[in-house]
C-alpha cells in the first residue's frame, strides 16, 4: 500500500479544489444558465401538436383539462385520446399503439419537456385565470410538430414578467390599466410566491 | 430583583442599556421567576462559570466528539476530515455530472378517475381508530393517497381537533414494517413462511368446519371494538359454534369506572362529563386532558371555560381546576392548584373532602344518612392531611370542600387514570360518585344517560379465557387488534402456556407482533384508512369510516375474513349469512339499525351517501332532541360498603405508579417514529421511558439524572434511567408503559424498557372480580453504576435565563390587567427607539396569537406540523446533540417551589419578527421578509452558515445536518406532503406559518373574487388544537380575531425589548388562584 504523507494529502486537496473550480467555470461558460431551452426530446408516440392544435384547432384545455383547475396542466389520460381515436385514423400504427395500451391498462410514458425544479411551485391555474395565454410560456405549440421548450423557464425569466418588463400587454391592461412603462412589480415577487 | 437585572445585563447588555431609560416607579409588579430544571434553583446557577461556558457555546451538548463517533460507525470509518479530502476530488466530477438534466417522465392515468384532479386534494370524512374515542377525521388525499388527517369540525366528539396519535396515524399507514402478506407459522419449530390468501383460507375453513361439526369452542379476543357493526358480525359468525365467545380487552381501559357506576347507580356506564358546564373541576388522579375516557372532547369543553378574551378584566371569570395526583400528568400541569400524593391516596382525599362536607358541615342530602356517615367516619381531614403531608394541612381539604359546595351543580369530581389503578381503584370511583351526588352534579355535569358506549373491556373475561386456554377448553382462538402477550400480565395469566394448548390460533394484526409469534396464521389487517367501519362513541353518535386508498399490501379486512370463512358451510346467523362482503354487511346493518333509529325521510341510499359525506350522524339532533335531558340518578349508599376504612400507608416505602404517555399510550404505536420523537409534554424526553423521581427522593438516594437504576418489585426487576421530575411525592416512582416492544418493527423494537411485567392482579376478596393493578406496588431501588443518556430536549434551546414568559393570578389580573403583559418590569417596549424603518404591508399581514391560559401542552400541534410540513425524524442520537427538527415545540417552564411547582407551557415557533435578527445576518439573503409579514426561508439560496440560527433570540431555526429524509424507507416516502419541499442536508429551515395553506386560501378566495376572510385560513397547528389556543389571521384587519387578541391586555410578545416586533403574540397564563402564585416561595428571584 502506498503511504500518503500529510503534505501530499494537502496538495491533493488543493489540486482537486483547483480542478473543481475550473470545471465549474467551464460548465458555466458552455451553459450560462440552468435553462433547458431548446429541449425537444423524441416522444414514445410522435404526437403532433401542429396537427391537433394547429390544423384541427383543438383547444389546449380540451386535452390539458386541468390547467385552469390545478397547479398542473396535466397530460391527458388515454381515454381522452380515444374520445376521437376510436373512430379517427384507427389504421395508424400509433393509434393502434394507444388502443393497445388502453386495452392493457398500461399508460404511455411521455418524456417531460417543461420542467421546473422541485422547489419551484408554479401554478397553471392562477396564470390561466389571470389571462396569460399558453403561448407566452410554451411558445407557438400549434406550429410545433414535436414540442420544444421555447422559453428559458429560469427564475430570472419568471421575474421579468412579474416585474412588468415582459408582461403581456393584455394582462397588464387587465390588472394595471393606468400603468405605463411599469416600474414596479405587477405580480407578487416574494420568495414564497413560488418556493415553499 | 437587582441581581436578576444584573444577570440579564450579562446576557443582553444592549437590552439593559435601553431598558435603563424606563422609570423604576412604575415597577410595582414582580413576575414570577420561571425555571426549566431544578438545578437552576440551586445557589447561583446562572453565575456558575461552567454553566456560562456551556450556555455560550453554539450547542448545549457539544456535538463534535459525539458526532465523530457516530460518523465513524455510520460511514464505515470515514471521519470528517477524510471526508473533506475525498469531497475535494469528487467536486470536479460532480460538476460535470450536473451539466446534463435527468430525463423525467410524465405518466398520465389510463382512465382518469373523475373525482381526481392532480394537484388538488380530495377530502374524505372518516373515523379515527387509533383509540376508542372515535374522533371524526377529514382525510386529505392527493392523487389517491392520504397525506394528512384533520379533525372533522362537524363531528360532535372532537369538533375539528385531533390528538398527536391521530395526526401520526398517517405515518402508521405507510409504516414499511407492516405485515405485507399472510404468514403461516409452524409452532413446533418456529419457522414461518409467507403464503397466499387462498391457501390460508382453505386451511382455516377446513379447520373451522371441523370444529363447528364437533361443537367446538371458538373464541375471538379483540381490543375494544368501536362500532356496533363489527361487534354484531363477530357475534353472528360465532353463532356457528356452540362454544363461541367474543372477549374485548384493553390493557389500559378504565374498567373501574363502569364497575363503580354499576355499584353506585345500577347501570354500568362511563358517564359523559360536561366540563363545559363546570366552573370547578376536582381531579382525583384523573388525566382527563391527556389520557382520559375522551380527552379531546374533554379538552374542547374544558378550554371553553379557560378563555379570557372578550371578558372585562375587572370581572373576568375562569374555570378552576384542582388536582390531587401522583404522577405529574397533563391535567395536573394545567391545574390551578395541584397536590402531589401517593398512588392510593386519592381515595383518602376524596373521602376526607366528603367527611368535611357531610360529617362536619352536615351539608348535602346525605347529612343524615347513617351508612354514609359510617363510611366516612374514619377519614377526618386532619388525619388524612397529616399523613399525606399536604401543604396547607387540613385547611387545604376544607377549602376544596367549601369551594365545591359553592359550585354545587356546576362542578365535577372526576377520578381515575392508569396511574390510579390501585387495589382501591373502584372505591375511588365510588367516592367520586358520592361527591358528585352530594354536590348535585349528578344529572347536571355528570351525564349518565349519554354514556360512552364503547367501554366493553373486561379483564375478568380475559383471565377466564386464559384459564380455559390452559385447561385445553379452547379449540380455536382468533386475536384481532389485541396484543395480550405484550400488554397483559403474562406471568400472572400464563397466556404463553395457554396459547400452546389451543389447536388453532389466528392473529389478525397490522404487525407481526409479540402475540403473532404464538400463532398458526398471522393475517395482515387493513389500516383503518384502508377499511370500512363505523363507531358509536356515545349514545347519540354514529360515525362512519371509509377507505381512503386501495390497500397498499396484500392485507384484508378482518371482517371480510369472517365472510370468506363462513363459505365453508358454517351456519352463521343473521346478516353474516348473506352479506357479500364487509361493505355490504356494514350498509345492511346501518339500514336495519341507524337508518331506522334516525327515521330519515329519504331513501336509505340518500341517507347513506349523506352520512358518508358528513362522516357522522347525530341521532338526537336528527330526531330534534336538543339539549340534554339528563336526570339525576339516585346514589346507592350501599356501594360505600366496599370502601375500606382509613389506614395509613407506610411512610418509608416507595410506591410505583405506571402511567401511559399521550403519545405511545399502550405501545400499539411504538413503531411510529413521529410519536417516539415527540418530546413528552412534562419531561421533554424523547425515544425512551424512564424512572420519574422527585428531587427530594433523588437527593436522599443520591441519584442523578441518567443514572441507571434497578427497580425491584416482588420478584420482578427492571433497569431504567432516572429522570428527576419536580412536583412528585417523595415516596413515588413512576414509569411509562408502552415501551420495550420486541416485535413491532425497526423503530419500536427494544426502544425503552417494557414495564408491563410490573402490572399486578388485585388480590381482592374471594370471588371478587379480578382487576389489574398499575399503581401502588411497593418497590425498591438500587443504583447500578451504569449511565444512560436520555434524549432530553428541555435545555436545548433554553433562553439563558431571559424572562420570556409570564403568568399571573386571576386576582392580580382583575386588579391590574396591565400586569399580564409584563414579562419583566424593567423591559418595556415603549422606551425602545428603533433603528429600522417599518415594513409596509398593503394587503394582508399575517400574525398569530397563542392563549397560554387554555393551552394544555398536549403537543398535538407538533405532530400536525410534522405531517403538514414534511419535518423529518432525526433519531435518538441526534436529539441528544440538540438536532431535533420540530418547527413548533412546546416549552415547559416551572415556577414556584421544586416540590410542587406551577407548570406553564409555551408553544414556541418562528415569531416572524418585523425586525428579524436572522435576516440581517444572512450573507446570501436566504432569509428575507415578504410583503405579508412572513419571514421566509429560501432553501435553494441557503448555504448553511447557520448565522441566522445563532442570531435568533427565540431559538426556533432548525438546521439539516444530514439528509434526514433518507431515513424514510419504502412506503414511508408516500407520507410527504407534495406541496412542501423536502429539505436536503446543509440548509436551514423553520416555521413558515404554513405558507402553502396561505397560498391555498388566497387561491380559493381569488376564485370567487374575494379576499381571505377571517377564520377561512388555519395553520396546521391551529387546526388541530383541541383547546383552540392558537389563532391565526390577518393583522391588517382590525376586526380579525388575532388583531383583537393582540390588542388585549393579556397579550405580550416575547423579548419585546429586543425590538424584533414579533408577529406572534402570547396571551399571558392566568391562573385561577386568589393569592399570589409565587408568594411564599422566595426561590423566585436569583439570590
């Protein structure tokens, strides 16, 4: 066994700290924020929002039916898909995949695109109630073949909107009709607004 | 006085300088000195250099050496410094690993249940089955799993409150040590194997069929059954056997109450005590607030008479509570006057009071009754007082007697608890009955018509069963929710031998417990949150219990087992012969009984669905019977015949009192870590039981805290650590039962010492009903020289002798209510200039008021907070080094003499100061003020400097030294509240005023375009409080309850002189005492 002297130990610690410092610096250089912007993973079924929400103009809330009721917008359960797809395009292998999963009682495991850290308690319900349209945060989903994270979804990005810098004009008009070029917060900016 | 001032100067020089500006002339009231432990009263404790050094270090217990030890053992020899070295190298790798986000999945339902919206809780009304009290609960479900229980506000028993055991039951549901599938045991070689239900059922069915065919005897032994439906099902099932019998037994049931009621009044009931109607309560060893017949209902009613809010101070009225008791109980701690006595002395006190009233004063309807006079003759107050050494002598007894007489018809004499189950337990109850009848309380405050109908426990039946088992007269025994091998006096009954002689033993239990080790089959039972059921707590009330989640394990309702087994062709009677399953049975039984009794106008389905939603039906209210139509029952003086003549106890012997803690009770919840870590209200010890001794006895025997002592009672010996407890009689030693289990799970096994073997059987007269004796045994103590450190929390966050609490007498309060708010006459807020500009609160400003007069210290709030806010359990060793994580704690202080102190409880939580000392020292702004007055802690910013903890004068901040959440294994992880972040190692946390509940309330108010109204929003601690001592609300609304309480003369804020401006106000404890609470005991002020 190789014996390690005290000095070697200290050097080792110093060296590892140094390496760690540069490594963190390097990572931050390449990825300036913790954002996952641009993330567009392949899904188990290539569901097209362009086809459903764009071409066929199905309302967002038809499928994401809890966005105005709960913190979570929720991904629709399989029976919602089958509301239409028991008759529509039943020859598609993907629809058959859904029908099979439904018959077997096995849910589809979708890949999560928009994700906030566990300590952030964002609520869809209040934003929908305030009149913030889905596109403000999710981008033009109706034009997306595969869903992509358009907005950075970082805390700074949230704050810009709550502070009035990027607030959608229609929301601003609703809550602060007399406010021109808002200087102060237009929505709560306390830590515990989002963090419990 | 001056000395105290000087002492304060040492700890808070800033405060003293400022305070000097206050004029001495308005100092005409000296608050009592409050102390934590008896050592504080010895000489100049706080000036002792050693003490000062200990108090000045960051932790009361120095953790370094201790934790190094722990670290080495826990992490396989890696100590702190090596750990840091390794950390350095791994940092580089760790930072690369963070660059890629983990892929998370979203898995929707296949078919979403209509009533479930992910993220929105569902509430189900049910009934708690943790004890026989049958409180209504509302179960908060998220995505199909219960995460929190709250009292059902519409339930007449608990009216919205819930005790610590009820709050903790949700952790019991997710206990990873629960029995997961049926077990078949070979009793010859002790081997066991998991089997499936079909195999078990086939085998049991065949055996039961054979027994039924041979006219065999089948016995069901159960704990007390709350509901009539289960009881009926058992009866009907047993009708298939010629020798069927159902025995109910609870080891801690107060069987002497119905026994004495039967003797005195001719009906075997447990009366309902109307504490809300009683101005004066005399407790003779009854812990009605902690472990009585219905503690939550009693606390609710009793605390109604302990509210000064809204009363004109000059004419303020307060109920009075006087206690004669051995062990210091929750009730005794709340008494306005308490007298420590030995076990068994309670009877003498009762008889002496009756003697003074009836024999001396010739009062009451019994003044001419020869039988009564004869029975009381030997108990003169002088003789009793001198034997008991009561402070105040016979005068104290005469005073109680005259006060009782003044409150005729509006007083209660209540007796009996586990620690009064002596050989004269029944006589004590008879004496209490005599007093209640003599004082005309019977039929007014003591309601014999509204009895608690669940009390069916019978030790006599159990001992008869034991005899039959030993004689081989039992062919099959089914044990359900009962653990006689642990909790019944096995040595006396020979139960272990008895079990061996029963050919078929089936144990139905949630755990593979001590009794299960003697069974052929151990069948996992549903937790009550997984099962249907009902309860019938008193004659008016039927309460429903419904499943709130699908069974987690392969368990089955005990009741369903009967309905499966009957299919073997057993000739069961009634509903049991045709019910499809337990749910069907329950519905049909209700259709035949409760539905008929209520006489509801709609269909049964309407009635059933309505009751299911409400959780409870009040038969009297449904029939339009309002108020109580009690009528006094005639006292049978002949019942006094069984009361022994006065005889003195030995003045040299030591007497034992076994008692039950409000948390662990009889040990059934021993595997519940929340309850194990809940500090005892009085002693503040966690995780263990211990020998309570008075300071005088400890001095005499030269025992110190944590000495391990051997206690010898007859031929039995146990070894326990010593805890010196002020306020005990010097001839008393007391120990809690419910510890030292051996087969309950990883948390409860071998935690503490099992003292059930010290329980004895009463050696009464021939043919007398056998009963259990928990108290009054003579014991001897012997020092072993060993040492065991109890995990005691009382000193951990002590406030360096700063005056942080106040209590005054009712007389003083009436005279000058302003004195109530003075924790220290030198320290006045109005004299303190502020360095800071005030915060502006445009919308809400949240605040809390806590009424110390009605707070009983029951600690239910601590567990409610733990469940709501994901507070982890840290374990015994971490508590020993003051790392417990409770956000709210119940601080207990004493005042007065060490032999019989006054007790005061102070719930202490984050004070949400306006000028918060923690905020100014945080280098990373992890703790900041929000615009609604909350002091918020931002976990993701915190780097763990712990400066805030050091600078907090209230010691309410908790630091995560470890990833405590990792201790939650398997199913236990389901208990987390998804609305609250689970904290990791290295960050600080503290009370948030339940910010997630505030957000929910605002969300609901916004939905209807409104603001949060007063009373709409309750914090978890407030919601569960049985005494309604905690009020939370908007301080910006002058009409809110909390604003009004804040402005009352009773209100004070802790350490006001520091100018922290807390958002929490305390209502000073007012004791219903005429003379000064702290006169006579000069110990008050540091010498």
